[in-house]
C-alpha cells in the first residue's frame, strides 16, 4: 500500500527567504552549541586544577618508579606493564604490544568526536646516572655490544607520569566531556636498535590512526633550559628533521711511498668533508631555515705507509624545513659523487631518513595559546627558538594537526641556562613542574573539545 505525500515546491522567489531562515537556524544552533561548550569549560576550569593538585602525589610516585627502573628503546616491557595496570585500573579500554611495547588507551566521552590524542614517550637512554637522588637508576644492560648504565636522562619518565595524571583527570570528567581521548604511550622515541623498527612511525605503520583518527594531537617535553612553571611554544617548525648517512670512498690500495700507483681514498675523503660544507654555506637559503651537515666519524687505514683501499665516514643531517631537507640530500649525493669521480675514486652514499621536521600546526597553536596563557600566565609563556634536535612526534603531526610544547623542569632558583642539559647524566627534574604539565594538557584537551 502506497501513501501519496503532497509536497510543496519552493519557487525561486522564496529561495532567499529559505536561505535566510536556514542560515539563521544554523547560526542559532552554532551559538547555542558554543555557549554550551563554553559553560562546560568554565565550570570545569577550577575542577581540573583541583583534580590535578589531588593527583600530584600519585604522578610523582609514578615518575619515581619509571625513573628508578628505566628501559631502553623497544625493551620497555616492565614500563608497559606499569602503564597498562594503571590505565586498566581507571576503567579504560587498553591495547598493548603496539610497535613492540607501546600502550594505547581510549576514553569515550559524551561523543566520539572530537577525538583528541595525547602522547608520551617511554624509553630511556644508555647513560649512567650521576645524580644523588634516592630513586636514581642503578640499572645496567647491554647496548651495541657493551654493558651500559640506563637512565631517563631526557625526561620521558615525567612524560609518562604526567599523561597518566591527565588520564585520571579526564576519567573523572568523562561523562561531561564533549569528545573522546586517545592516550598514546609510545616506545623507542630515541630510536629503535640497529636492524629494528620502532617508535611513532611503526605505530602508524601498524594502523593506529586507521583505528583511531584524531582531530588533533598534543605532546609535551620536559626541558632543563626553562624553569619550573614555564611553558615553551612555537608555531611552525620547532625541532629539526634528523637523518644519518654512511659514506664509503673506494680507492685503490698502494704503498704510501708511491701514491701515484693507487687512488688515495683518505685524501678524497678529506676533499669530500671540505667540499660538502658549501652545501650549507653556499647552496641553502639560510634566511628560510637553518641546515646542518656534520661528519661524526672517519675510519680508514691501519699502517703509516699503506694507502688503504677504502675509507668509511658517518654523519648527520639536520633541517628545519622539509623542502630544504630534500635539497640538501640531493646536493650531498651530487657533491660526493663529483668529488670522488674527480679524484678517480668511487663513493657509495647511503642516506637513512629518520625523523621529519617537528612542526606545530599554526592554526591549532593560535587556537590553544589562550588556554596556555590562562593556565600558566603570560609571564610564564616563552616563545621557543627552533631546535636542531629531533623528535618522532613529527610523524604524528604529519598525519593530523599537532601541538608540541616544552615544559620547564629546572628549579626557579637555578639559572636554567647553566642547568645540565637533557641527555646529561646529571639531568635533573624539579618534580613541582609535573602538576603544571598535567594542568596544561588537561585544559588543552577540554578547551579543544569545547571549540574556539
């Protein structure tokens, strides 16, 4: 049985009225939604700070546990277990074994969207701790065929502890959250062991963002060059790409007293080292972004009077612009090949691309700066200079809009310019800084969900 429905055709003379009505209704709905979200954010502001303060002792306890028992990249087994237990205890949906040892938790709020991702890295460094902390690491393990000490000398212990604190806050607020949250505990930020994959790149390769596609991702890194309470930010490129290269110059071995009988790879290597410096000094537009090509080691020959067959060199390439990165790679290949050929030698160059440029989304940065100012005060906001160190948060930020901040961890009465740097065996964290990180990340999440 069919029912005939009589439909009224809206003729052209009514179209403008319809548009005005539709636009008015849409605007009203948008305004109502914005007011609702604004009321939510305002109501939760003091509550977030209260929750962060009440969780501070637990965050510090987590940090001390991670610090005392650090683990190297792709070997964060105990660490992952502690994180999993804490997240399951909060009632979250947890996935483990991602990119070897990574842990991910999903918190569904009142709606699936927007989905905010928050990331913390998990791995420590092959550094023997030299602090006198009662929870200082005494862990030793094998790395690159040598026995080494292990230390959270880059602050990843604080990153994990703060993100667990943020998770506690948001679980308490879950029924009122306008969106959902993805907590990412990522292994191997410092680089996977030789011959292994790992880190953010592997998490994405395994489909993390296919299962959960965030609308934005936030990250934070502890740094000793800022004091407790300070937050560093920057729109655009904040950390460099990092690539390494391996170069072998092939000559022809001969007696050192008769160099004309062979091809000297040592002299050729020296010419290459000198020649490629012009890539940065003469070929890169340094007004656009800095670039670096550095040689870290050169090996060749075993005796004073023998010119060897070959010389091996390794080095690093750093850029703060992805276009410049491509140009430097091509220039390095061209220069190495031409210099070697001119000497009658042959050069084999392998460039291993590691981390892209870490770049903060400009619109997301602009949108969230008022939140940071509200939480820490304008006097504690520091516009950071670009760094030529690298971060694999960059892989996440290439996929979705990202904002990566730096957290000051040097006590207020210490000149941050003189504090031991990250990766130092004396790297020290003022634990009073952790609650600032928890507050900032929680507020960023809630404010982003609440809309501009």
